[in-house]
C-alpha cells in the first residue's frame, strides 16, 4: 500500500512540474496572475512589443486556480501599446479581466 501511495505522489509531482514547465513563457510573452479575492485575472506583464495584446484565462488544476496569458497580435484598429497591463488592455484582448 505504501508503494502505491509513493508512486501516486511521484506521478502527481511529475504531472504538476510538467504542466508548470509547459506554461512557462519566454520573456517576449505576457503573464497573467490570479486574484483570489476577485476570482479573476490581471495582466502582470504585457507583451513588450507594440501591436500585441495579452489574453488572460483562468485555469484550474484540482484545487489550484491560476491564470494563463496568451500573446495575440492586435486586430486592425485596436490600440495595443507595448508592456500594457491595464484593465483596458485586458478588455481589448477579450479574456478574463475580473481581477482588476
């Protein structure tokens, strides 16, 4: 029984590490953080290039809730300044902005 528990814990540890590694972004991407008190996301780091936006979405893994940011190219007519982390920039991207 102890062996099965150890194997399950090892598997869970590897799974969590793998998910975290896959979601880690290079420096040219954006980053979103989960605000538990408001049950929503904020942009923690906007894309460093002008013309890109950061779309936040909530992701849940068992009891762990977090936000994932996806860098998207802006559509024609959208204002997307570099490094923008405001609520307005979040709304333009169309993701979860309830953390503001």
